[in-house]
C-alpha cells in the first residue's frame, strides 16, 4: 500500500525557517517524481514545488510565490522528500501536502497519492 | 498561467440525484485534467485523470468528460458518502493549477 507521511509542521514567526519531510512507503520511491501542494485555511489547493526522479536529472520547479525562498529535495536512501522553507511569510500559513506524481516527471502527470498533510502556521 | 474555473461553488442535492460539476480552462489543456475529492479535514483523493479515466477503486457512479477547455464531473446517483469538496486540476503545464472547488452538500 502506497503511503506518504508528512512531518515538520508547526508555528513559526515571520522570517523564520522550517523544513518539512515526506516519507514514502509501498513503492519504489526513486521511480516517481514528488510534488508539494498547500491549502490555506478555508481556501483552495495551490501547487508549491516539484522534483523529478533522478533518471530525469532530479530537476525542480517552483511556484512563483515561493521561488527563491523554498527548496525541494529528496534522499532516495531514506525514501524521503523535503521542503526547506526560508523567509516564511504569514501568507505561507497552510496545510502542506506531499504527493506522488504518477510518473518519473518526464511529462504530463497527475498526483495519484497524497499524504495526510502537515500544518504550517506563520504568525508573530 | 492556466486559470481553472469551477461552477457552481456550492451545490445541495438529495441522495439519488444526478450531480454535475463544470470546470473550464482559460486555454486548451487537451485531456490533461484530474478531479479530486476532498472530505472535510482530509487530504484530497484522486477520482479521475486524463479527463475521463476512473482511478482504480473509485465507484462507477463517478464519471468525467470533456476536452480542450470544458470538462464535467458527474455523480450519477449521489450518496451520503459523497459529501465533500471536489477540485479540478490541469496538469498540462506548470504551474499546475486548480479550480476553486465545489462543495457538495446533501439535502
């Protein structure tokens, strides 16, 4: 059974940093890309970041709203993806979900499995 | 960026009703559209991909159609378990974008 478990959320002040983790199980982690999404309280879903599998260079993509502040990475030896979030703003407050992308990241692909989410609150 | 617009924002229907949700893209996305179901307090769950392909394990009362810029999600006979918010997402081009969601309530 495919499972994704996020951790690392919490309450931080504006300008601070946080690193989210997403640990995967039930499939060959390295064969699939990973995306992070977020959902602000009472709002819709927003894509945040994406990382291709190593076979496609492990290259990354970012939403304009987080580019330059967030960094996605993954450690295939630990079956874990990360989202390093720096210079956090109050508008980054949201539940953050990691997802398995349906392929290695070579082309168009949907998100077939989602973690349960982890809440990040940015407030002074 | 490709804008996705869903309608209605909320709908209320009775058990057994046929329910239709519409999603429009600001430019052609071919069939690169997914539908997700999100129950209260839970993560989204994939229902349909490539506009009309039912994900494994999803009840057959759910169906999707459309291509280009106009898409629909249909629930043929609404069940109490279908209380949720439904999101469409285009995955043709980054940034991957969603509609604002349609909340389905049971009368």
